[in-house]
C-alpha cells in the first residue's frame, strides 16, 4: 500500500490515514488541531460571556452619602454652622468614596 509522510508529526502513514481536507496532514494531527482550535474558541467565548463589573455612578453615591450624613451632623452643631457642616459632610462622603474605590486616603479631613 502507498504511504505518505505527515507534514505535522512527520510519521509515515497509509493514505487511508491521511486527511482528505488537509492532504499533507494525517487524520490524527487534524483532529488534534481541530480540538485545540475549538478549545481556544470556547475559552474566548467564556471570557466574553463573563459578566462585566457593574457601573457605579460615584457622583450619585457621593450625593447619597452626603445626604444621609448631613442630618446626623447638623443635629450635633449650631444652626449658624450649616455651611461648615455642609462642607464637612461632603468631605466625609469623599473620604468614604475613596475608601470604597480603594484609593489611598489623603489628609483632607485636617482642613475642617
């Protein structure tokens, strides 16, 4: 029987063991190549299907935090200090947002 050398593995194979689609490759090498291509495609598909991190509107969160903190701080201060309390509330909200984002804390609180 006639044989042919596979261009991939280099083994002498019978013609019946050679691929019809890839005439220079044996069926085993074509099967292995196809398996690797499909595995790579599946891995890429899994990566694209992975859920993305949810978008966080940090400016909205800052507003919500300041809005929640303000009444508590205003209870403990004199009404004439409302502007200072407002600024302090925003500073507290900024510090909390930075902590939630994992950013390094700055020494802003000392300016109050």
